[in-house]
C-alpha cells in the first residue's frame, strides 16, 4: 500500500490544480509571451531606426555629370519615335 500511495502523491505534485494562480499555467505564458516578444522587437526596431537615420540627399542641385550622360541620353532616345522601320 505504501508504494501505491507514494505514486499517487508524486503525480499529484506534478499536476497543476484548477484553483492555482494564473501564472502557474504554462498556456498563459504562451498566450502573453507571443505578443510580448513582438512588442519588444518593435521597440528595438524603433530604437535602431531612430539612432541610424539616413541623410536625405538633395538632388535638386546636382546636374547630369558625364558618368550619367549615357544613361540619360539612352533613356531619352528610347522615347523618340522611330525614324525607320525595325526590319530594315
């Protein structure tokens, strides 16, 4: 009888009773843990974004340099109407 009583007491200790506090149930930590991880990750992302702000490039003062000229002329040339058919 002592063996049977000892085995039932050990299983009762491992089980969480229904009237236990809410923080004793593992499913509660799964439910709160997911959104909590997302909130912490978003705050870390915001801190990284605010500390490493990229400068705004002012493109209004720059003119087309010689290194950009072939691309600009090629782009403008492609918009022109064809002067002769492509198959000739």
